[in-house]
C-alpha cells in the first residue's frame, strides 16, 4: 500500500472513530468504554502498521477529548494497545496476536498506565481495580469484532485472488 493510501485510510478510520464516539460508548465510572476504538486499532494494526496505528489512536483520542466525548484515559489505553497489536502483527503476521496485543496493551498495560492520571487528577486511590475490568471488557469486545472482520476480509481476498489466477 502506498503512502497516500495509508494516510487516507488512517484519516478515514479517525473520522469513523470520532463520529461514532458519541453514539457507541458505555459510561463506567470515571471511564467511557468505547469498543469501536479497539476495533479500529486492530484494523489499523493489521492493515497499516505501527506508526499509523498509533497515529490514528492518538488522533481519535484527541478529537474525542476536544469534542467532549472522551476522557484523558483514552490516550494511554488506545495508543499502547494499538502499538502492541501492530508490533506483534508486524513481527509474526498472525492476526490472533494482533487481537491479543490490543487486549493486553489496552486492557492491562493501558489501564495500569492510566492509574497515575486517575490518582493525580481525580484522587481515586482504588481506580486501578475499576479501570482494568472496564478496559479489558471494552478492548476484548472491540478487538474481537475487528479480528472477525479481518478474518472475513482475508478469506474473501483469498477467494478473489484464487479466482483471478484461474482466469
């Protein structure tokens, strides 16, 4: 994929993530669970690579915060998840590891990275135990949808490629 195509697809994913952020979120205490972000993270990790995946995660988080539909916890969670998913996929070319990277990166590492922000700004000492389950549930749901869609896309792409080789 060329640079312009990757940039355009990244911008499209950012637009979808930003536009759906006010419709498809679940408020859980101090965080807003947004499974579409994790779905987009897995797609961009597999289709675009680490730099674009992190860029779209940062862009969506920034735009959501500017629009008031996100929280500061979106930054560490989504960006770490996107980076780990893209890195694992780049090294192994296995979508299962992109899925696992998103869930572990956002659900565990991102939640732990968000804890100091919660303790500093919100004064929540027990926030860690509330954030990990919320981040895990959101990242698992969104990453699973992304994984299933990518499997379908790749299967259909293989069918089309096989048919074109026969002609």
